[in-house]
């Protein structure tokens, strides 16, 4: 069965403390891997799409990478405004499968 | 300007009632979706429509009936509401169903069944 698993479920970091979020997937016919950010009371907001193993994308303090089995979202020197839930989603040819997300909390 | 808008934002109603949630997108996208996000924050697809035609129905009870009057609108009607229907419902859109382009989400409708 196709699935997307994210770890950890929750992560608390001090401001400036870099870390990585993991998304492992077993999806047949993967066409792309998406990362989204979701703030409380809001819908998911698109961050990155990765299409092939070895690909990397960067945006401000975030960098997403992809291998054949997993994706990482690296956050460098995070700030309190980076606190949110980060979702990854695997794009199959007929639908998108979301992971349960990682709740990230950055302490000032 | 809001790209994907859904109304209402909050919906509180009694068990057994019938209710509707409306969704509109102004992005010119061909494909629209409904997702359910449960109390554990797991986002699961319910339906997708491409140019007003149903393409995905993920074993959702037939009390849920999507309606797409045109490709910019996808409404969700729910009959005989049950306690387990309490969740946040998200509408989303993307350029096309097979374009592997990201989906754009509305801000959700929080449905609470009393």
C-alpha cells in the first residue's frame, strides 16, 4: 500500500538551532514530492516540488532534498516565524498522498 | 485577492441535518479537490473533479455529494450529518489532474456536529 510517513511528529528547537525533518515514502509511480507549510487555522501553503532523486530546492532558511526513498526538509538557523506544521505529499499519477506532518515549534 | 475561497469558515450544526460548503477558485485551474483533515491533522483526499467531471471518489459515504457547476466551483453537500463528520474540510485546485503541479488550498471549513 502506498504511504507517506513523516518524522518526528513534533519538534521543538531553539531559535538558530538547525535541524531536519524526514519524509519517507513508498509510492508506486511517483511523479513528484511536495512540501507544504500549514499554519493554525489556515490551509497548506505550497513550498517546494521535487521531481527526481538528487534534486534540491531552497527558499530562505529551508532546503528540500530527495532520494529514491525519502525527502528531507532542512531548516537552517530557524526563527520563531518558522513555527508551523510541515507536510510532505507524494504525487502519484492519480492522486496526492499526504503524510501526517511534523509540528515545528521554534522557541525565541 | 484570495485564490481559493471556501465558505463558511465555521459550521456548527446538529446531527442529522443537511449542510453545504462552497468553494471557488480564481486561478483558472482545471482540477478541484475536497480534502478532510481529522482531529489528528491527517489530510485525506475525498473527491477530485477535472473540468466539472468526477475523477476521484475515495470511498466516501454517499451522504457526501460534490457538485461542480463550472470548473471554477466545487461545492460539497452533506446529508444526514453524523458525529464522525466533525473535521476541517479543505478545498484545493491545481492546473490539471496530470500536470504534477502543486495544489493550492483554501483556508478550510471547520465543521462541528453537536
